[in-house]
């Protein structure tokens, strides 16, 4: 008996990515992590929604309508990604002084702004228009791309800071904050690496035949599939790490239960029979 599974690499990666997002959401809900990382959870939900929408809407709507939907969702995702970076920084360095916060914020934004200004092409201001739907969608797409690039750079730098100094502020190696930031940094590093490699190939490749052109196209597909595989690995990392409690979490919970048990008689909720000495 022979089984014929008509799946290509893109379909397999889509299935794995969507499945890991659902499992991660179950872990976040079941292990009560949502209240600690609300923006991170919102980002996971939005990515899962974008994946599902791409599968359900592709080829079933006019091209311009579908493009508008996904460009708007990309802008929302970029905004939430910025909030996730802020959320992780606050969780990791909540005990830092205000001066340290301001200094490192300036450093991260300066580094991200430098990369943002030098990486990729910017349209001339005279060519930017708002009079047509295509022009507005183009501007929104540019905002999503540039914001995503800024988030990737800042996330990588934040990951380095958390790894080097997080333990001093309670965000050590086995803390959920550091584990989430390591995953975010890995995904951002993979995204930037694939983008840089592809831009280099696109500038230097000069195909002279249809076979050479197809080779370049296949290379691009393999690069983006590799990036998708890295993201799936990151998702699995988050699932495992967020399922496991942080060190000391069980001890703290047991201490809270014990403290409640000790405090219970003091509240007058438990009747205690007087001793003979107290009666006398």
C-alpha cells in the first residue's frame, strides 16, 4: 500500500506554524501566563489569525481587497510587536533606575533608527501621495515594513541586554521573560539574516536563461522556508519553556498557602475550644 501525501514545504510549514500557535495559546491559557504577558499573547493570537486568514481568503476575494486586509493586519502586528518589546523590557528590568531606563532606551532607539535609515530604500517625499487607495496602501505597507525592521533590531539588542544583565534584576536564564526574549531575538535574527542574504543575491544575480532564473526563485523559496523553520523551532521553545514553572514558583505558592492557613484562625473563622486553664 502506498500513501500519497500531496504536501509541499510551504504547506507543511504553514500547518506546523499554525498548530504550534494553537498549542502555545493553550499553554498560555492553561498555565495562567496571560496575565503576565498580555501583549505577547495578543501578538500570538494576531499571527494565528493572519495565518488562518491567508488560507481562507486567498483566491476567494478581489486582489485589492485582500491586499488591504493583510496590509492593515501587518501594521497592527508591527504595533503590537513594539508593545511586546516594551512589555519584555519592563518585566526584565523593572527594578532598574529611571536613569538607566532612559539611557538604554536612547541607545536601543538610536541603533534601531540607524539601521532603519541605512537599510533598504526610502521613497522620495515628493512621490508619497494619499489621493488613491493604492497610494494609501503603499504607504501603510511601507510603515509595516520599516516598523518591523525597527522591532527586529531593537529585539535583538534587548535580547543581548537580558542575557547579560537580566539575572541581576531577577530575569535569569530559567525565567520566562528571558526565555521569551531569547525566542524573539532568535526569530528576529533569522528574519534579518534571510533578508540580508536575499537582498545580496538579488543585487548580484544576473540570470541569462530561464533555468538560471528558476534557480534564483527556488533559492529564494528555500531561504524563506528556512526562516519559517526557525520560527517553528522558536514556537516549540516557547511551548516547552512556558509550560514549565519558573524556579521557586512552586515554593512561593506553597508558602502563600501556608501563610493563609496560619492566618485563618486569627481571623476568627475557626472556633477554638478554651483550655481548662483559660476557664479557671
